[in-house]
């Protein structure tokens, strides 16, 4: 009986291809015309969604699909009915409805993509007011007597057909291979374009790259670092650089004597009067008392 009912139902549906625009629901669906969203809270017919085993499988397997299709059709019909209730206008012989502001805020799965920074050529074209011209995809070639593409791999094939023979006017270049020279020039152009592409990527990511043949200033040490390195290298010998030859006008780096043990330090000046001596001794006592070093041994008994 189930098979017979399904066949009769399919016949009825074929006869009634145009359904009514009036859709009745137990619970009215919620719509948001700003985002063209429809929310159906009615319960689903679970029996219609289950497959039933039978000899005529191809008929019964289409029941869940038909049920979901009809349910979607009804909800879309309700949404379209709501749209037709909005104020409409005619724009270029087309009826356009003015949608209201959206009520539902749909979250994004990913962040909004940032605008790509302009390349060097794009920045130059923008400053000079150069507009991009749309080139035609194909162009008529008088030599081949056919339409050839202006770019792409098919264009390269067409160029090979045109340049199958290379004429050499200069006798000095007769011994050279012009085909090999053309290939080398092409590889050089490809390498140049690839280098420019990598530069654009580095510029977009704010990465400093060295110029061709020369590193940037960040790869060089400044004069103070070089002076400290020379002083430490000279003082690293057994004699602490006493017998090492010096360059003309070479001096020790400033402040390096305290860091390298064994280097001679400049003797402090003798205090000129009692006040300077008193002040120096006071500063020395303050530095000793402020430090965390222990002056007395813990195991040594000191009388109170």
C-alpha cells in the first residue's frame, strides 16, 4: 500500500506543478528581510525523513528529498511574500524592493581581509595618473594570417611559428647561436620579474631587503663596536696586548677597561683638599653599604 500511495502522490504532484503562494504554518516563521533570512521553528516530520526498505527503492528514497525540497519551497515563498509587501520602485525597467536594516548580526568566520598595499608600479601609476588599458585577448597576425592571443602559452606557440628562422645580418655574429641567446635573454627576464615579485611581497610585509650586490646598513657594525672588538682582541693575548702593534692613532675603546680584566685603568687624581677627600670617602662608604655583599663572616663571633 505504501508503494501505491507514493506513486499516486507523485502523479498528483506532477499534475499540480504550480502551488499556491499562500503558505500556512502552525508557528509563524521569523524573517529578517535585511539579510533575507527566514527561521522556521516548526517541528520536522521525522517519518518523512526516514528511508523505508522496499523492492522499489528508487521511489521511496526520493521521499526525504521531496519533503525537504517542499519545506524549503514553502519557507522561500513566505520570504518572497514578505518582500512584495515592501515599497518597490522601477529602475531600468526592473522592479527593485527597498530592503530594511538588518536585525540579525551574522558573525564572520574570519576577519575582514585588509586591502593589499600598492606595488611600486601601481603607486607610480596612481601618482602620474596612468590608467590601465584593457588589452584585447586576440590580435590579427598578418604573417600567420590568423587570430593569435595577446598573452598566455598559446601566444608563445604562435611566436615560435613566426620565428622558426632567424636572419643574421652581422657576419661577426654568424658563429654564435641566436636561439640560445634568445633563450638566455628570456630566462634573464623571468629572473628579473621573479626578483621584482619578491620585492613587492617584502614591501607589503615591511621587510627590509638588501640591494643588489650590497647589504643594508644593519649588516655593518658601527665605529664604536669595531673599536671595542679591536680592543678586546688585542687584550685577549697572554701579555694583555702589551707587545701587540697598534695602528696609527689607534686608541682603546671607551669604557672597555672595566669589562676586560687585567687592562690598565687610569689612576684617579689625588684629592686637592680635605673636602674632596672627605667626599670621596663618603661616596665609597655609601656604595659599600648599599651593596648586598656581606662584609663580616656569619660564623665569626663579633662582640656586641
